């Protein structure tokens, strides 16, 4: 599995990069075999104007179907990563279960 991390409009410190890797690894653990690669984008939307503007977008490419995309948005970059990772786990669960259901129905036909 390949993990690419990109930051736009803010610096990607070593502790933040480590947090991103740990949260994504934790969210992907049950689905590692289905994942081909993942891209994480951390963006400061409003720059210096402040507000709820740290967005974390995660794009996961699966071996058997299209990509899964989730986002988290918070004033703190760490919290936006946490939101996106939590959403990723449930989105991957739905995608993998949907694929299993289609495979089973195809075998029955």
C-alpha cells in the first residue's frame, strides 16, 4: 500500500505527518488487502483569515472498484485528520461489503 501525504497552505511538521500516518493505518487495518493506495491532502482553506478551515481529504484506491473519498474539516489540523480517518473506516466498510454482496449475487446467477 502506497501512502502519499501533501500539504497546501500550511507546513507539514514531523509530528503532524506521523499523526496522519498513524490515524490512516489504524482506519485501514481491517481493509489492508482491498487497498491499492491512498493520498492524503491537508489544506488550509482560508489561510490567515482563520475559522474552520483545515481540510483533510483522503482518497483511497481499491483493488476491486472505484476510489473512496472522504473529508474532515476543523480549525485544528489534527482534528480534521481524525474526522477524515473516522469517516474513512465507515466508508471503506460500506464499499467492501457492497463489493462482497455483488460478488455473491454474481456467483448465484
